[in-house]
C-alpha cells in the first residue's frame, strides 16, 4: 500500500505542491532579503554621510580647524570600543593624524572592508554580528578623512530573515507533507475501491458498484460516471442474455416449420408445384428471419451511437404533420379515426437524426393503428412543458397492462394478445433505442381507455 501510495498521482501532486511552496517561499524571502538589505545599507550609508558632514563642518575654514577636527576624531576614537564606529584622519601625504585605525588604503566611493583587513588600534570589544565595515574617504583641507560603520544591524536583519525563511519553508514542507500524505492516502483508498469494484465486475459480479461519499468532489463525480457506465453495461448484458433466450424461442417455431415442410415434400413424392409452394413458404420464413436479424443489427447500431454524426436541428411540428397525413388513409382502412395533429404555437426544435426520429413516430402511430380494435380514436399532440418538447400519442384501444409496460420495450417481446398478428416484437425496442440515442424519455400510461405514450425531449434549441 505504501509503495502504491508513493507512486500514486495524489502523492506526486502533493510532492509537487511541496516543491512549489518551497520555491515560492524561497523567491519571496529572497526578494525581501535583497530589498531589506538594500534599504539597511542605504540607511547605514546615510548615517555615515551625516557623521562625515558633521566632522567636516567642525573643521570649517579656519586655520586651526584641522587640529580641532583631529582632536574630535581622537576623542570619538577613544570611546569607540564596541559600537563599530571607525575613523581615520591623515595629512595630505597619507600619514595618520588621528583615529582608531593605524592605516588604510585610499579608494574612491563606498567600499565594504572585512574586519580582518583593518589594522585596528586600542582594546576592542567583540563587534556583535558584523563581519565588515562600510565606509568611504573624503578629501578635506590639509588631508583625508575616512568614516565607516560596521554592518552589524544589516547582518542581524539578514540572519533574522534567514531564520524566518528556514522556519517558513520547514513548516510549509511539514504541513504539505502531512496534508499530502493524508489526502493521498484518502484518494488512494478511494481509487483502490474503484479498482476492486472494476475487478469484481470483470470477474462477473455485474451488480458491484463503486462506493460514493458525500464530499461531491471530482473523485466522487468519476465514481458516479463509472457507476452509470456499469449500470448501462449490466443492462446491456442482461438485454443480451434475454435476447439470446428470445431469439432461441422465437426462431425455433419458423425453423421447425421449414424443416417439417421440406421433409414432407422430400418424403411424399409430391408434384413440382408442391415443391415450389414449399420452397416459396421456406423462402418467406427465411426472409422474416433475415428481417428480424436486420432489425436487431439496426438496434445495436443505434444503441452504439454510430449515427450521432448525422444530428441536426429538426422541427417536430412539420415532421409529425407529414406522418399523420400519410397514415390517415391507413387508419381509415382499418376503421380507425386518426385526428389531425394537435400542436401548440411556435416551433419545437430538437437536435436529432431526422430519419431515425421519423421512424420512431411512425412505429408508435402504426402500433396504435395495428393493435387497436376498430373503431378507435388516435390522436397526436406536440406541446411544451417548460422548455422541453413533449409528444403525446393517444388511442382508445385495449392499452397495455401496467405490469407489462416495461417488458414491451424488450427485444422480441410480444404480448400474448399480439402473437397472432404479424411482427417480430422489435418495433418498440427500436423506438426505445432511438429515444435513448436522442436523450429522450418514453412513458406509457393509461388513457382510460387505451394507451397514452409520451416522449419527453430535452430543452429545445
């Protein structure tokens, strides 16, 4: 489990978060470190300039100003034991006149001088955290003046920042590791549950599902999608198993009839005309069987979603008007009344395959015409419930018992009262497959008397 956890995506993401936090903290603290060091250095230089200008003002332009400056520098140098103030006054030839440094090379501008390079005079106390002196030379009347100060304040601030950086990075890394380990373990546990469920399904336990939690996070969303896919897989498998049984049951009778008919003509020595009649009847039986398999293959193709690339915007009102007009004469021949389309105002646009949707409505209306006892009233209505187009097909026929309404959508399933009529029991299966392809929902209800079929589409375009 530990090995899988360290190789898991959640753990790697947690490790990546640790690296990112470390880099971000490093960049932030580096910027603060540089900014604060620069500001402190600027403040220290400003302080040195202020001291230097004060000393220069003491010299003034009087003839004895140089000696007065030397006396003041010597006085400051005697008390500069641990405050890191550095002074050196030389004459024009570079000879030391006053200060707490024996000698120092002259240079232009500011310079940072390590303490070890300074030839200090007197008894010096330890100089705090500083490791160098920042200072500069100034040319004065009769010589040169160097004023410097230690970088102890800068070093203290830098050390404080570095300690903060280490603590900040350390705490961030620890929190990220703990949080990453916790979240990674939790995520890995849930992924393991998915693996167990999928392995169980692969082993034949089709009713196994991935457990879900109330977190409603992305993993829970994936679990819901997996469960939905497993539900569909289970339904397809059960449909396939039922289909195999139904095919065996429904094809046994025509195959037996063909065999008996052929055996009869072979053993009976009948006339050529009898042979022809037997062959014609067998060919008709074979055509019916081929038609059944063609319908099954078409349903499978539709369920696989192979025709979604043919989808376009379709208006239901003119499509239903044409279907009702075309079937009106057929209904009259059977003694029924197919009323003109009842339609609300406006258009009813759905994204669909025009031919398949046309087949869906044809099958439903023809079913009503074929299975209703004459005379029956059949009506078709299209309306909207909210933004959803709804098509209702009503008849006053015998209807379908409530306990059979789910079964009629099974392939090759036929009600007992329909077994004497022509058909292969695939019409409503085709309707269900087309509706599912279009994301539509079909409901069957009692029309009192008769059957009410409702097809609910998603919101119109």
